[in-house]
C-alpha cells in the first residue's frame, strides 16, 4: 500500500460534538470523515465506488489528528510507560493530560524520557475552544438564543489524516472527494459556516513512514476508530490494550425516513488502542428500519509501536 498525508487547514471553527451543541472537540474520528465523503460521493453519483474501495481495502484513512507547523502528532498509546518521575503526582497528571505525541518524540515517550511539560505547552498552541451565541428565529415565535461550541486552530495548525491507497486511480478519487469537501465542510453546523478548510497533500516523514511498516513491530497501534469483525474479534483482542467508545446520533438523510431517526448505537475501539494481532475491520450497517443502509466506517490503519526485539 501507498501512504500520503492529507493536511486540513481550517479557515472557520470546527464543530465536533459528543451530543451537545456546546461541544467543540479539536479532533475527529475516521467515521466522521467517511460520512462526509459519502455525502460528497452521493452528489457525484459515486457512492458505490467509495463503498467498494473502502470495503475491499483499496482505500483507508485515519482519524483526524493534530499538526502544528511541520510537527505531526499521533495518539498516546494505551500502554504503561515507565518514567524517572514515577513518584511525582504532578508528572503523573501531565502524562495523563497528554493525549497526542509528536511523531519525532514517539520513541522518547515510549522510553519514558519525554519532557512532558514542554510538549504540553507546545500542544496547547494548537488552538482554542470558543463558545458563540446564536439566535433561532421561528415563524410567529420569539427569538430563542442558543450557544454553539467550536474549536479554532491557530495559524499553521490543524488536522491531518493518513491516507492508505493501492493505486493512483484510488488516490485521485479520494482527492476529488476531499476537494469537494473543502467547500462543504466537515463536522456539525456546516450550513452555519463551520468546518471549512483548505487541503494540503504531502509525503510522509521518514520516521512516520518507518512506523507504517508494521511487520517490523510486535506491538501495533490503531490510529483510527475500528472494530474487528466477529471472526477477528477474539484474536485481535488477545493481549491487547484498548478503549471502547460509543458512536451514536441521527441519520443525516432526507430519504431514510419521514422523520429524523437515530442510528443504531455502535461500539468501537478508539485510536491509541494497541494490539499484538492486526485485523481488517469492516463497514457496518447501523440503520434501524429506514429505507436504505447507514454505513459505519470501522476499518483500522496501524502504526508500529514496539519492534520485535524491544518487546
């Protein structure tokens, strides 16, 4: 497989919620991107192509992860790291608060030598959360104020995804959808102007490229929300450290049902989960009796964490 970095430079605030309008997360899951790509593919009458490319493993992508200038960040792996500051409660709190690690400092973190205070200060320059008051005006009713939470990235900061593809044709197809998504936006409240971005495609750094060669590593980390199939589940979860997250919400489709309907609750393994055994995952149907399937993307991309002789 081939790999590219797709950077997203946001020109407006990003609204990624956890069920509330006042939420404003600074990252997004791969299923959020897949859902947005589905909407663009549907407009182009290419939804079947997107589904087939992803389902058959021709195209994969990670969660949206932070970058600051030239620094790319990876999720903090879900494993215990021994440090020289084991007895310091202050350092323990800092380690706990650190959610993402710079790629070039990943080995330092695993060895317990990372300057956590310095990295926390650097990561805090990513951007800031903002609450904005809006007004809802319904016919013959009084105006009702409400608040929307959003995340605003600093200049030269934003989110990136790792894109995995097997042919240039597949990559060109992905680029076409992403170019359309630049104008539509990603996340919630897009009709209010949120989630707009400019794209930048780039080759991987040498250090990240090395970690994509997962055969060299005994321990691998998912960098996208994923779920093994029923046949893969037992082996994938053996000797694994993972976090289970719940994905739910409403179906964004005018043809699914007469009224707004919820999706089936879906439980998946979060990015940062670590595995001895990799798996393929799948695209699942989370519809609840509507007129068409509702696709839930849960296909992993892995990066290497510990090499075979370091386990």
